[in-house]
């Protein structure tokens, strides 16, 4: 059993970026903790994350009002408590300040504690996203959709219909086409501090060529 930490700035981010992967990892018996740094707009969040098979956590920050010092302290306390094998968080180039701040703080901690890091994609805000790892979520795609539906009341209806829900349904199919399955989520591996190997996840056995 591995321990997995998924950190999103807002309550919908972990589901958009890694909801299917969370479910797939949960089915394998791994222990998963999912964090929403902002504790507002979380109607249905706890139930949705538990529905995916993970433990929900949220901090008491609000959208656009994250204290850097407090965030760094809370995240480090969580890292020590969970001691994750690997971590998922926001891409390094983000339109939204909250996303970028969370990504920066999580990267620093994964290097400090020598954890493996994967960036997830938020279609509405991730700039120039590239991936080198794909997860087949065909069998968990419906769970991902149901999880975000459980949070519908947390958001303005227009935002949910025009931005959040499309971010669930369209990228999963598009990425699936790209990698050869029905539905997929994609991630960028951020390399490993220990051992030093920036492209370790790119190693391919010749028999697979």
C-alpha cells in the first residue's frame, strides 16, 4: 500500500485534474489524502472525495486570499503526518494565482522531503501543459463525473455548466484518444530528487519498443 497526497487550491481542482486516477489508486488499496487549500465553495466536497475512495482535507483559506506563510506551515505539517510516497498538484505555469502558489509550495516540500511529484492539468488555467504520463481512467470516468456532480451546488450554475463540467468531460476523452484508450488523465512527472534522475519516468525497456 502506498500513501498518496493530492493537493488542489480549490475544491474542484483535484477532481478535474486527477479524479479518475484517485479512484483507480483507491481501487488498488492505496491510502489517498486529498486537500483543498481553500475551504470555501466546498458544498459536497467531503462526500465527493470519499466517493472516490480518498480522505478529504481542507484548509480555512478563501479563494484569492491565501496566506503564504500559513499555507507553507499547514502543508508541511500535512506532509509530516501523511508521509506520502508521491504527490499530485497543480502545473507550474498557471493563470490563477492560487494554483501557482500551491504548486510552488508543494514543489518545495517534495524536494525537501524527497517525494515524487506529478503535476495535473486544469484545462481552464494550465498554460502550455505538457505530459509524459497517462492513466487510463476508462473504468473510473463515471465516478469522476458523479463526484463533480455532487459538488454542483458549491458553484455558480453558469460557472459549473460552462467551465467546471466541460473540464471533466472533454479533456478525458481527448487525452484518451491521444494515448489509445477511451478516457485518460495525463500528468507531468517533475523528476526525482532522490535519486537524481530528471527523466526517470521516461525509461523504456527495449522489449517494449
